[in-house]
C-alpha cells in the first residue's frame, strides 16, 4: 500500500506537533489569545445608579444587547448604565470583569435589582433574560417562542464562523491563507443563503414580529459590510431579502441608538448612563 501523500503546511515546512505548545501568533488579536482563563490584572468594575449594569463594547455581540436595552428604554422606560470595556486594552481580563464573566468575553451584565446582584453572561443569554423579564420581543406562546429561540441559537452557533472564522482570516490574521479564507467564505455564504431563504417566507426572522432573534442576527450581518468591508467580496447584494430586512430594522430609532453605545464611530456614545447622553 502506498504511503499517504504528505499534506503541505503553511508556513512552508510546518508540521503539527505531537503536543500543543502556546505561541504568540501576533496580529491585531494576538495579545488577547492565550490557552488559559482567568484574570490578568486587578481592577474592580464601576457601578452606576441604575439596576442594569452593562459592561461591553460596540462589537456585533455588544450591539445585540444595547439594541434591546434601547428598545426597552423607549417602550418601557428601562434605564441602564453601559460601561466601555476595551478588549484591545485587555479590560476583559480584569478581576472585576472575570468575576461576572469567567469566559472573559463582552458583553457581561448584572441585574442589581436582584439581591444579591445577578450576573448574566453570553450575549444570547442576556437577550433571553431581558426579554423574559420584561415579556417583550419574544413570543409568549410555545410555538412562537420556540421558533424565536431556534433562530437565536442559530445565530449563536453561526457567529464563530462569521467572526472568528471568516472575519479573522479575511481581516485580522497576520497572513492570508487561501484555504482558510475560502473555507470560511463558503460557510458565510451558506449561512447568508439560509437566512435569505427564511426571509423570503417571513417579514422578520421568527415570523411576523420583530424579536430578539432579529436583534441577535442583524449586527453580525451588518458587520460583514461595516466591520470587515467584505460586502463586495461576498457579493452581499445578491441577498435581496436580507437587504430588505436589514433596512427595516436599521430604520428603528432604538436600533440606531443601540449601535452608537460603546461604539467606535464619530457619533459613538462611549459610555451610556441616561438618554441625555445621545444629545
């Protein structure tokens, strides 16, 4: 039997070692990446006057939560403090942040109306927690709720392909690797096709009503254009139903405000403590 052909490595000559050993990979995200969890510095989190305390940054995962909080602020008068956690300054590894999210990822959230204060981490769980608590943006019947959660968890499972996969190798990796770019581009295109076909059937992802599923998915679709500058590369124009849906959501004033909170643009609200901060 012929010996199997040797698989080429990149960089040329690279072979997978028998045992993994950490190496700093460099690039824009290199300093964040380590094979261990836990705090790297001592720093307590600041606490504002409102029951809801959000520790986040204006990334797609951060946008999910600030959009929902702004919708609740507009419709129910819910107030919150949103503190800027710079992942580029490694603030997600401070002792205070790790205490409320041992996974050291933004966003993290505390509800201080509960005694003792209740921590909530993972963006999808924060959306679900707030939607359930306020009985808004999630259907109350079992079929509607389940369909909403189908798409919420679809997004949670898909985000690593769009962000850590496509976004990383297309935009952030210190070397362009054809296999990686093409592998994750193909998967993002497949995901967009799933979404576009769904939106050909319904107005919003979970059905007739706008929900936390839309709030979770839209920021990641938007990031392909705004964050990764890849809308031409991925030919996003072919997804007509996604375009219609995105435009509808982006017209909502609460969405527009939510995209500014903890953000990066000229109109960014670095920290949000009241509605007056948008003025």
